[in-house]
C-alpha cells in the first residue's frame, strides 16, 4: 500500500529567511502535525508513505527564484507574475514525483487550485483522492476573477465522483461544503491531538495578567484583508479612547506589515501598538499568559487555530463570527462572538473585559472548561488516515 500526502511546502518561507526577507505568517503548532498523523497511520497499516511538499526541488532553487522576484520588485506587476509562476512551477513538479511513486491513496491539503493537479492525476491514474480542507473556500470578502476561479475549482473537485471522501478541519468548513450541495455523509471532521504542555489553567496564568498596562494580543499573518487588521485599527481607536494605557501586542509577519505600520501612524496609535514580528512556538504561550484577552478580527477563518490555542491558555477571546471560531468560542461564555463586522460592538466587548476583572476571571475559568473538551479528541487525524488506508486494503 502506497500513501501520498501532498501538502504546502515551506521552502519559500525558508528561502525568505535566508535572504532576511519578511516571512509570511508565524510558526505556532501545538497540535500533532498532519505529517505526524500520516506517519502514525502508515506505520499502523504497514503502508509506505511519501510526503510531497509543494515547493521547488531544493532550497537553493527556491532562493534563486526569490532573488529573481526581489530584483523585479521595482515593477510590482512583474514581480507578482513571477511569484505566481514560481507557485505554478512548484505545482507541476508534483507530477513526476506522483508518477514515480504511484500511490494507491492520495490525501491533498486544499482548498482551491492546490487540489487541481493532484485531482487530475488521480483521475488518470485511478488512485483514490481525498481532499483535506484546512481553510474556508468561499472567501466571500474577495471579489474578482481569481476569487471566483478559486471557488469554482474547489467546488468542481469536491463535487466530482472521484472525490468520495472529504476531511475537514472544522465544522464550519463542513457546513460550507454542505451548502455547495454536497452530501454531509461525504465529509468527516477530524480532531487534532494536543500536547499537555500547551494547556495552562487560570490559576497559573492570572498573576502575570495583573501587572503593567492592559495587554490585548493578536497572533497571525499580517494580511490587512483576510485577518481584518484594518478593522483592528478601527477597534483600537475606540478602545484607546477609553483606556489610553492599553497595548495591542501583534505577533506575526506578512506582506502587509508596512501597510499596518502606516495605519497605526496615521491614527496616532504608535504608543499603543507593539509589532513583535515572528515568535517561535515556545515563546507564544508566555505572551498568551501575559495578555488580558485575544482578538480575532478576521474576515474569514477555516478554524483560526491560534484562537483555540488561546483557549488552552485560559485566555478570553473577542472575535468576529467569521467561520471556524464557533468550534471553540461560546458567546458570553469564554468570550464574545461578534456579528460580522460590527466594530463598534467589538470595541465595546473588549472594553467590558478590560474593565471587569470578575467577568474576565469567569471567562478564563470557562475557557479552561472548553479547553478540556479538546484533550480527548473525538476523531484524531491519524485515525482518519488509518481508516482510509484500511478501506483501501479492503478494496
């Protein structure tokens, strides 16, 4: 039995680090990785596993490509075209590796164009094809041809007879899939396995939150549109007017860092924002323990896993009702779920948590109760992979 896991590559991220360029997103993954789950399932089933990363063949080629893109930075449209060509080239490089390995089962992380080439290969080769949906695919806030194409490709692949099973990262993504007219029996929501060291009860974290200025935490890729950082600035203006000493701590990197810094400056909020950039995984729990609350002002999220990790740290959340956050954020229980995109109410709820220590402590205790629900995963990803491999063996 041969099992291929096709996943996003990180060679471009490593190449940008090598060139001292901004890195997209941040690294924080307290859960068992998709690769780790695939290894565990393959060992249990006696299958051969081949992990195919969406990246160029080696880091040197990627670095050369990134240098070429940076040279073209004076012409943004050409630079963007070069980046898209680099991604398309990485997709094409998947084909010879699939042909050489000839998998019986292919699991491909999506959504969007990432599914297309592996799906076409599965049709030609007869391999079993299973999309693993880790993000929302409607992306309703985006417009234009690219967004419509993204949605159309995802819908085509998920609806096809070739796709007999879909794995979903959250119940929200599953509901999106059902809205496309796809049977709910076709989609399974998997759980991740989390290490005990990332769980922090309120009694261990509250002392560090009672000192210095109130701290509001944001962790994520610096993307003004998807992550709603433009909303965050609007919210911050209202919060700072009531609490001039508050500090918004921003952890993450991304292509919109300069745009965010410009917005902060234009709104005279420099004294209230700290952009810390990338932080390694082992430091983020410390930042969560020191914060009074976390905000998720995103326009859409498949799960917003960092919000779940904040729940593990007994940290209250305020978030827009933007997708998968409903899996762990219970409105007025361990935080506030705000209707899209009511920034006035969002700011009011942030102020409520800053001003009411009793409310904050209650929500910390409630967050800990929610966190414990995730200590016993209902359907670990490794079990989902093992079931797929077992079905292949049976057929």
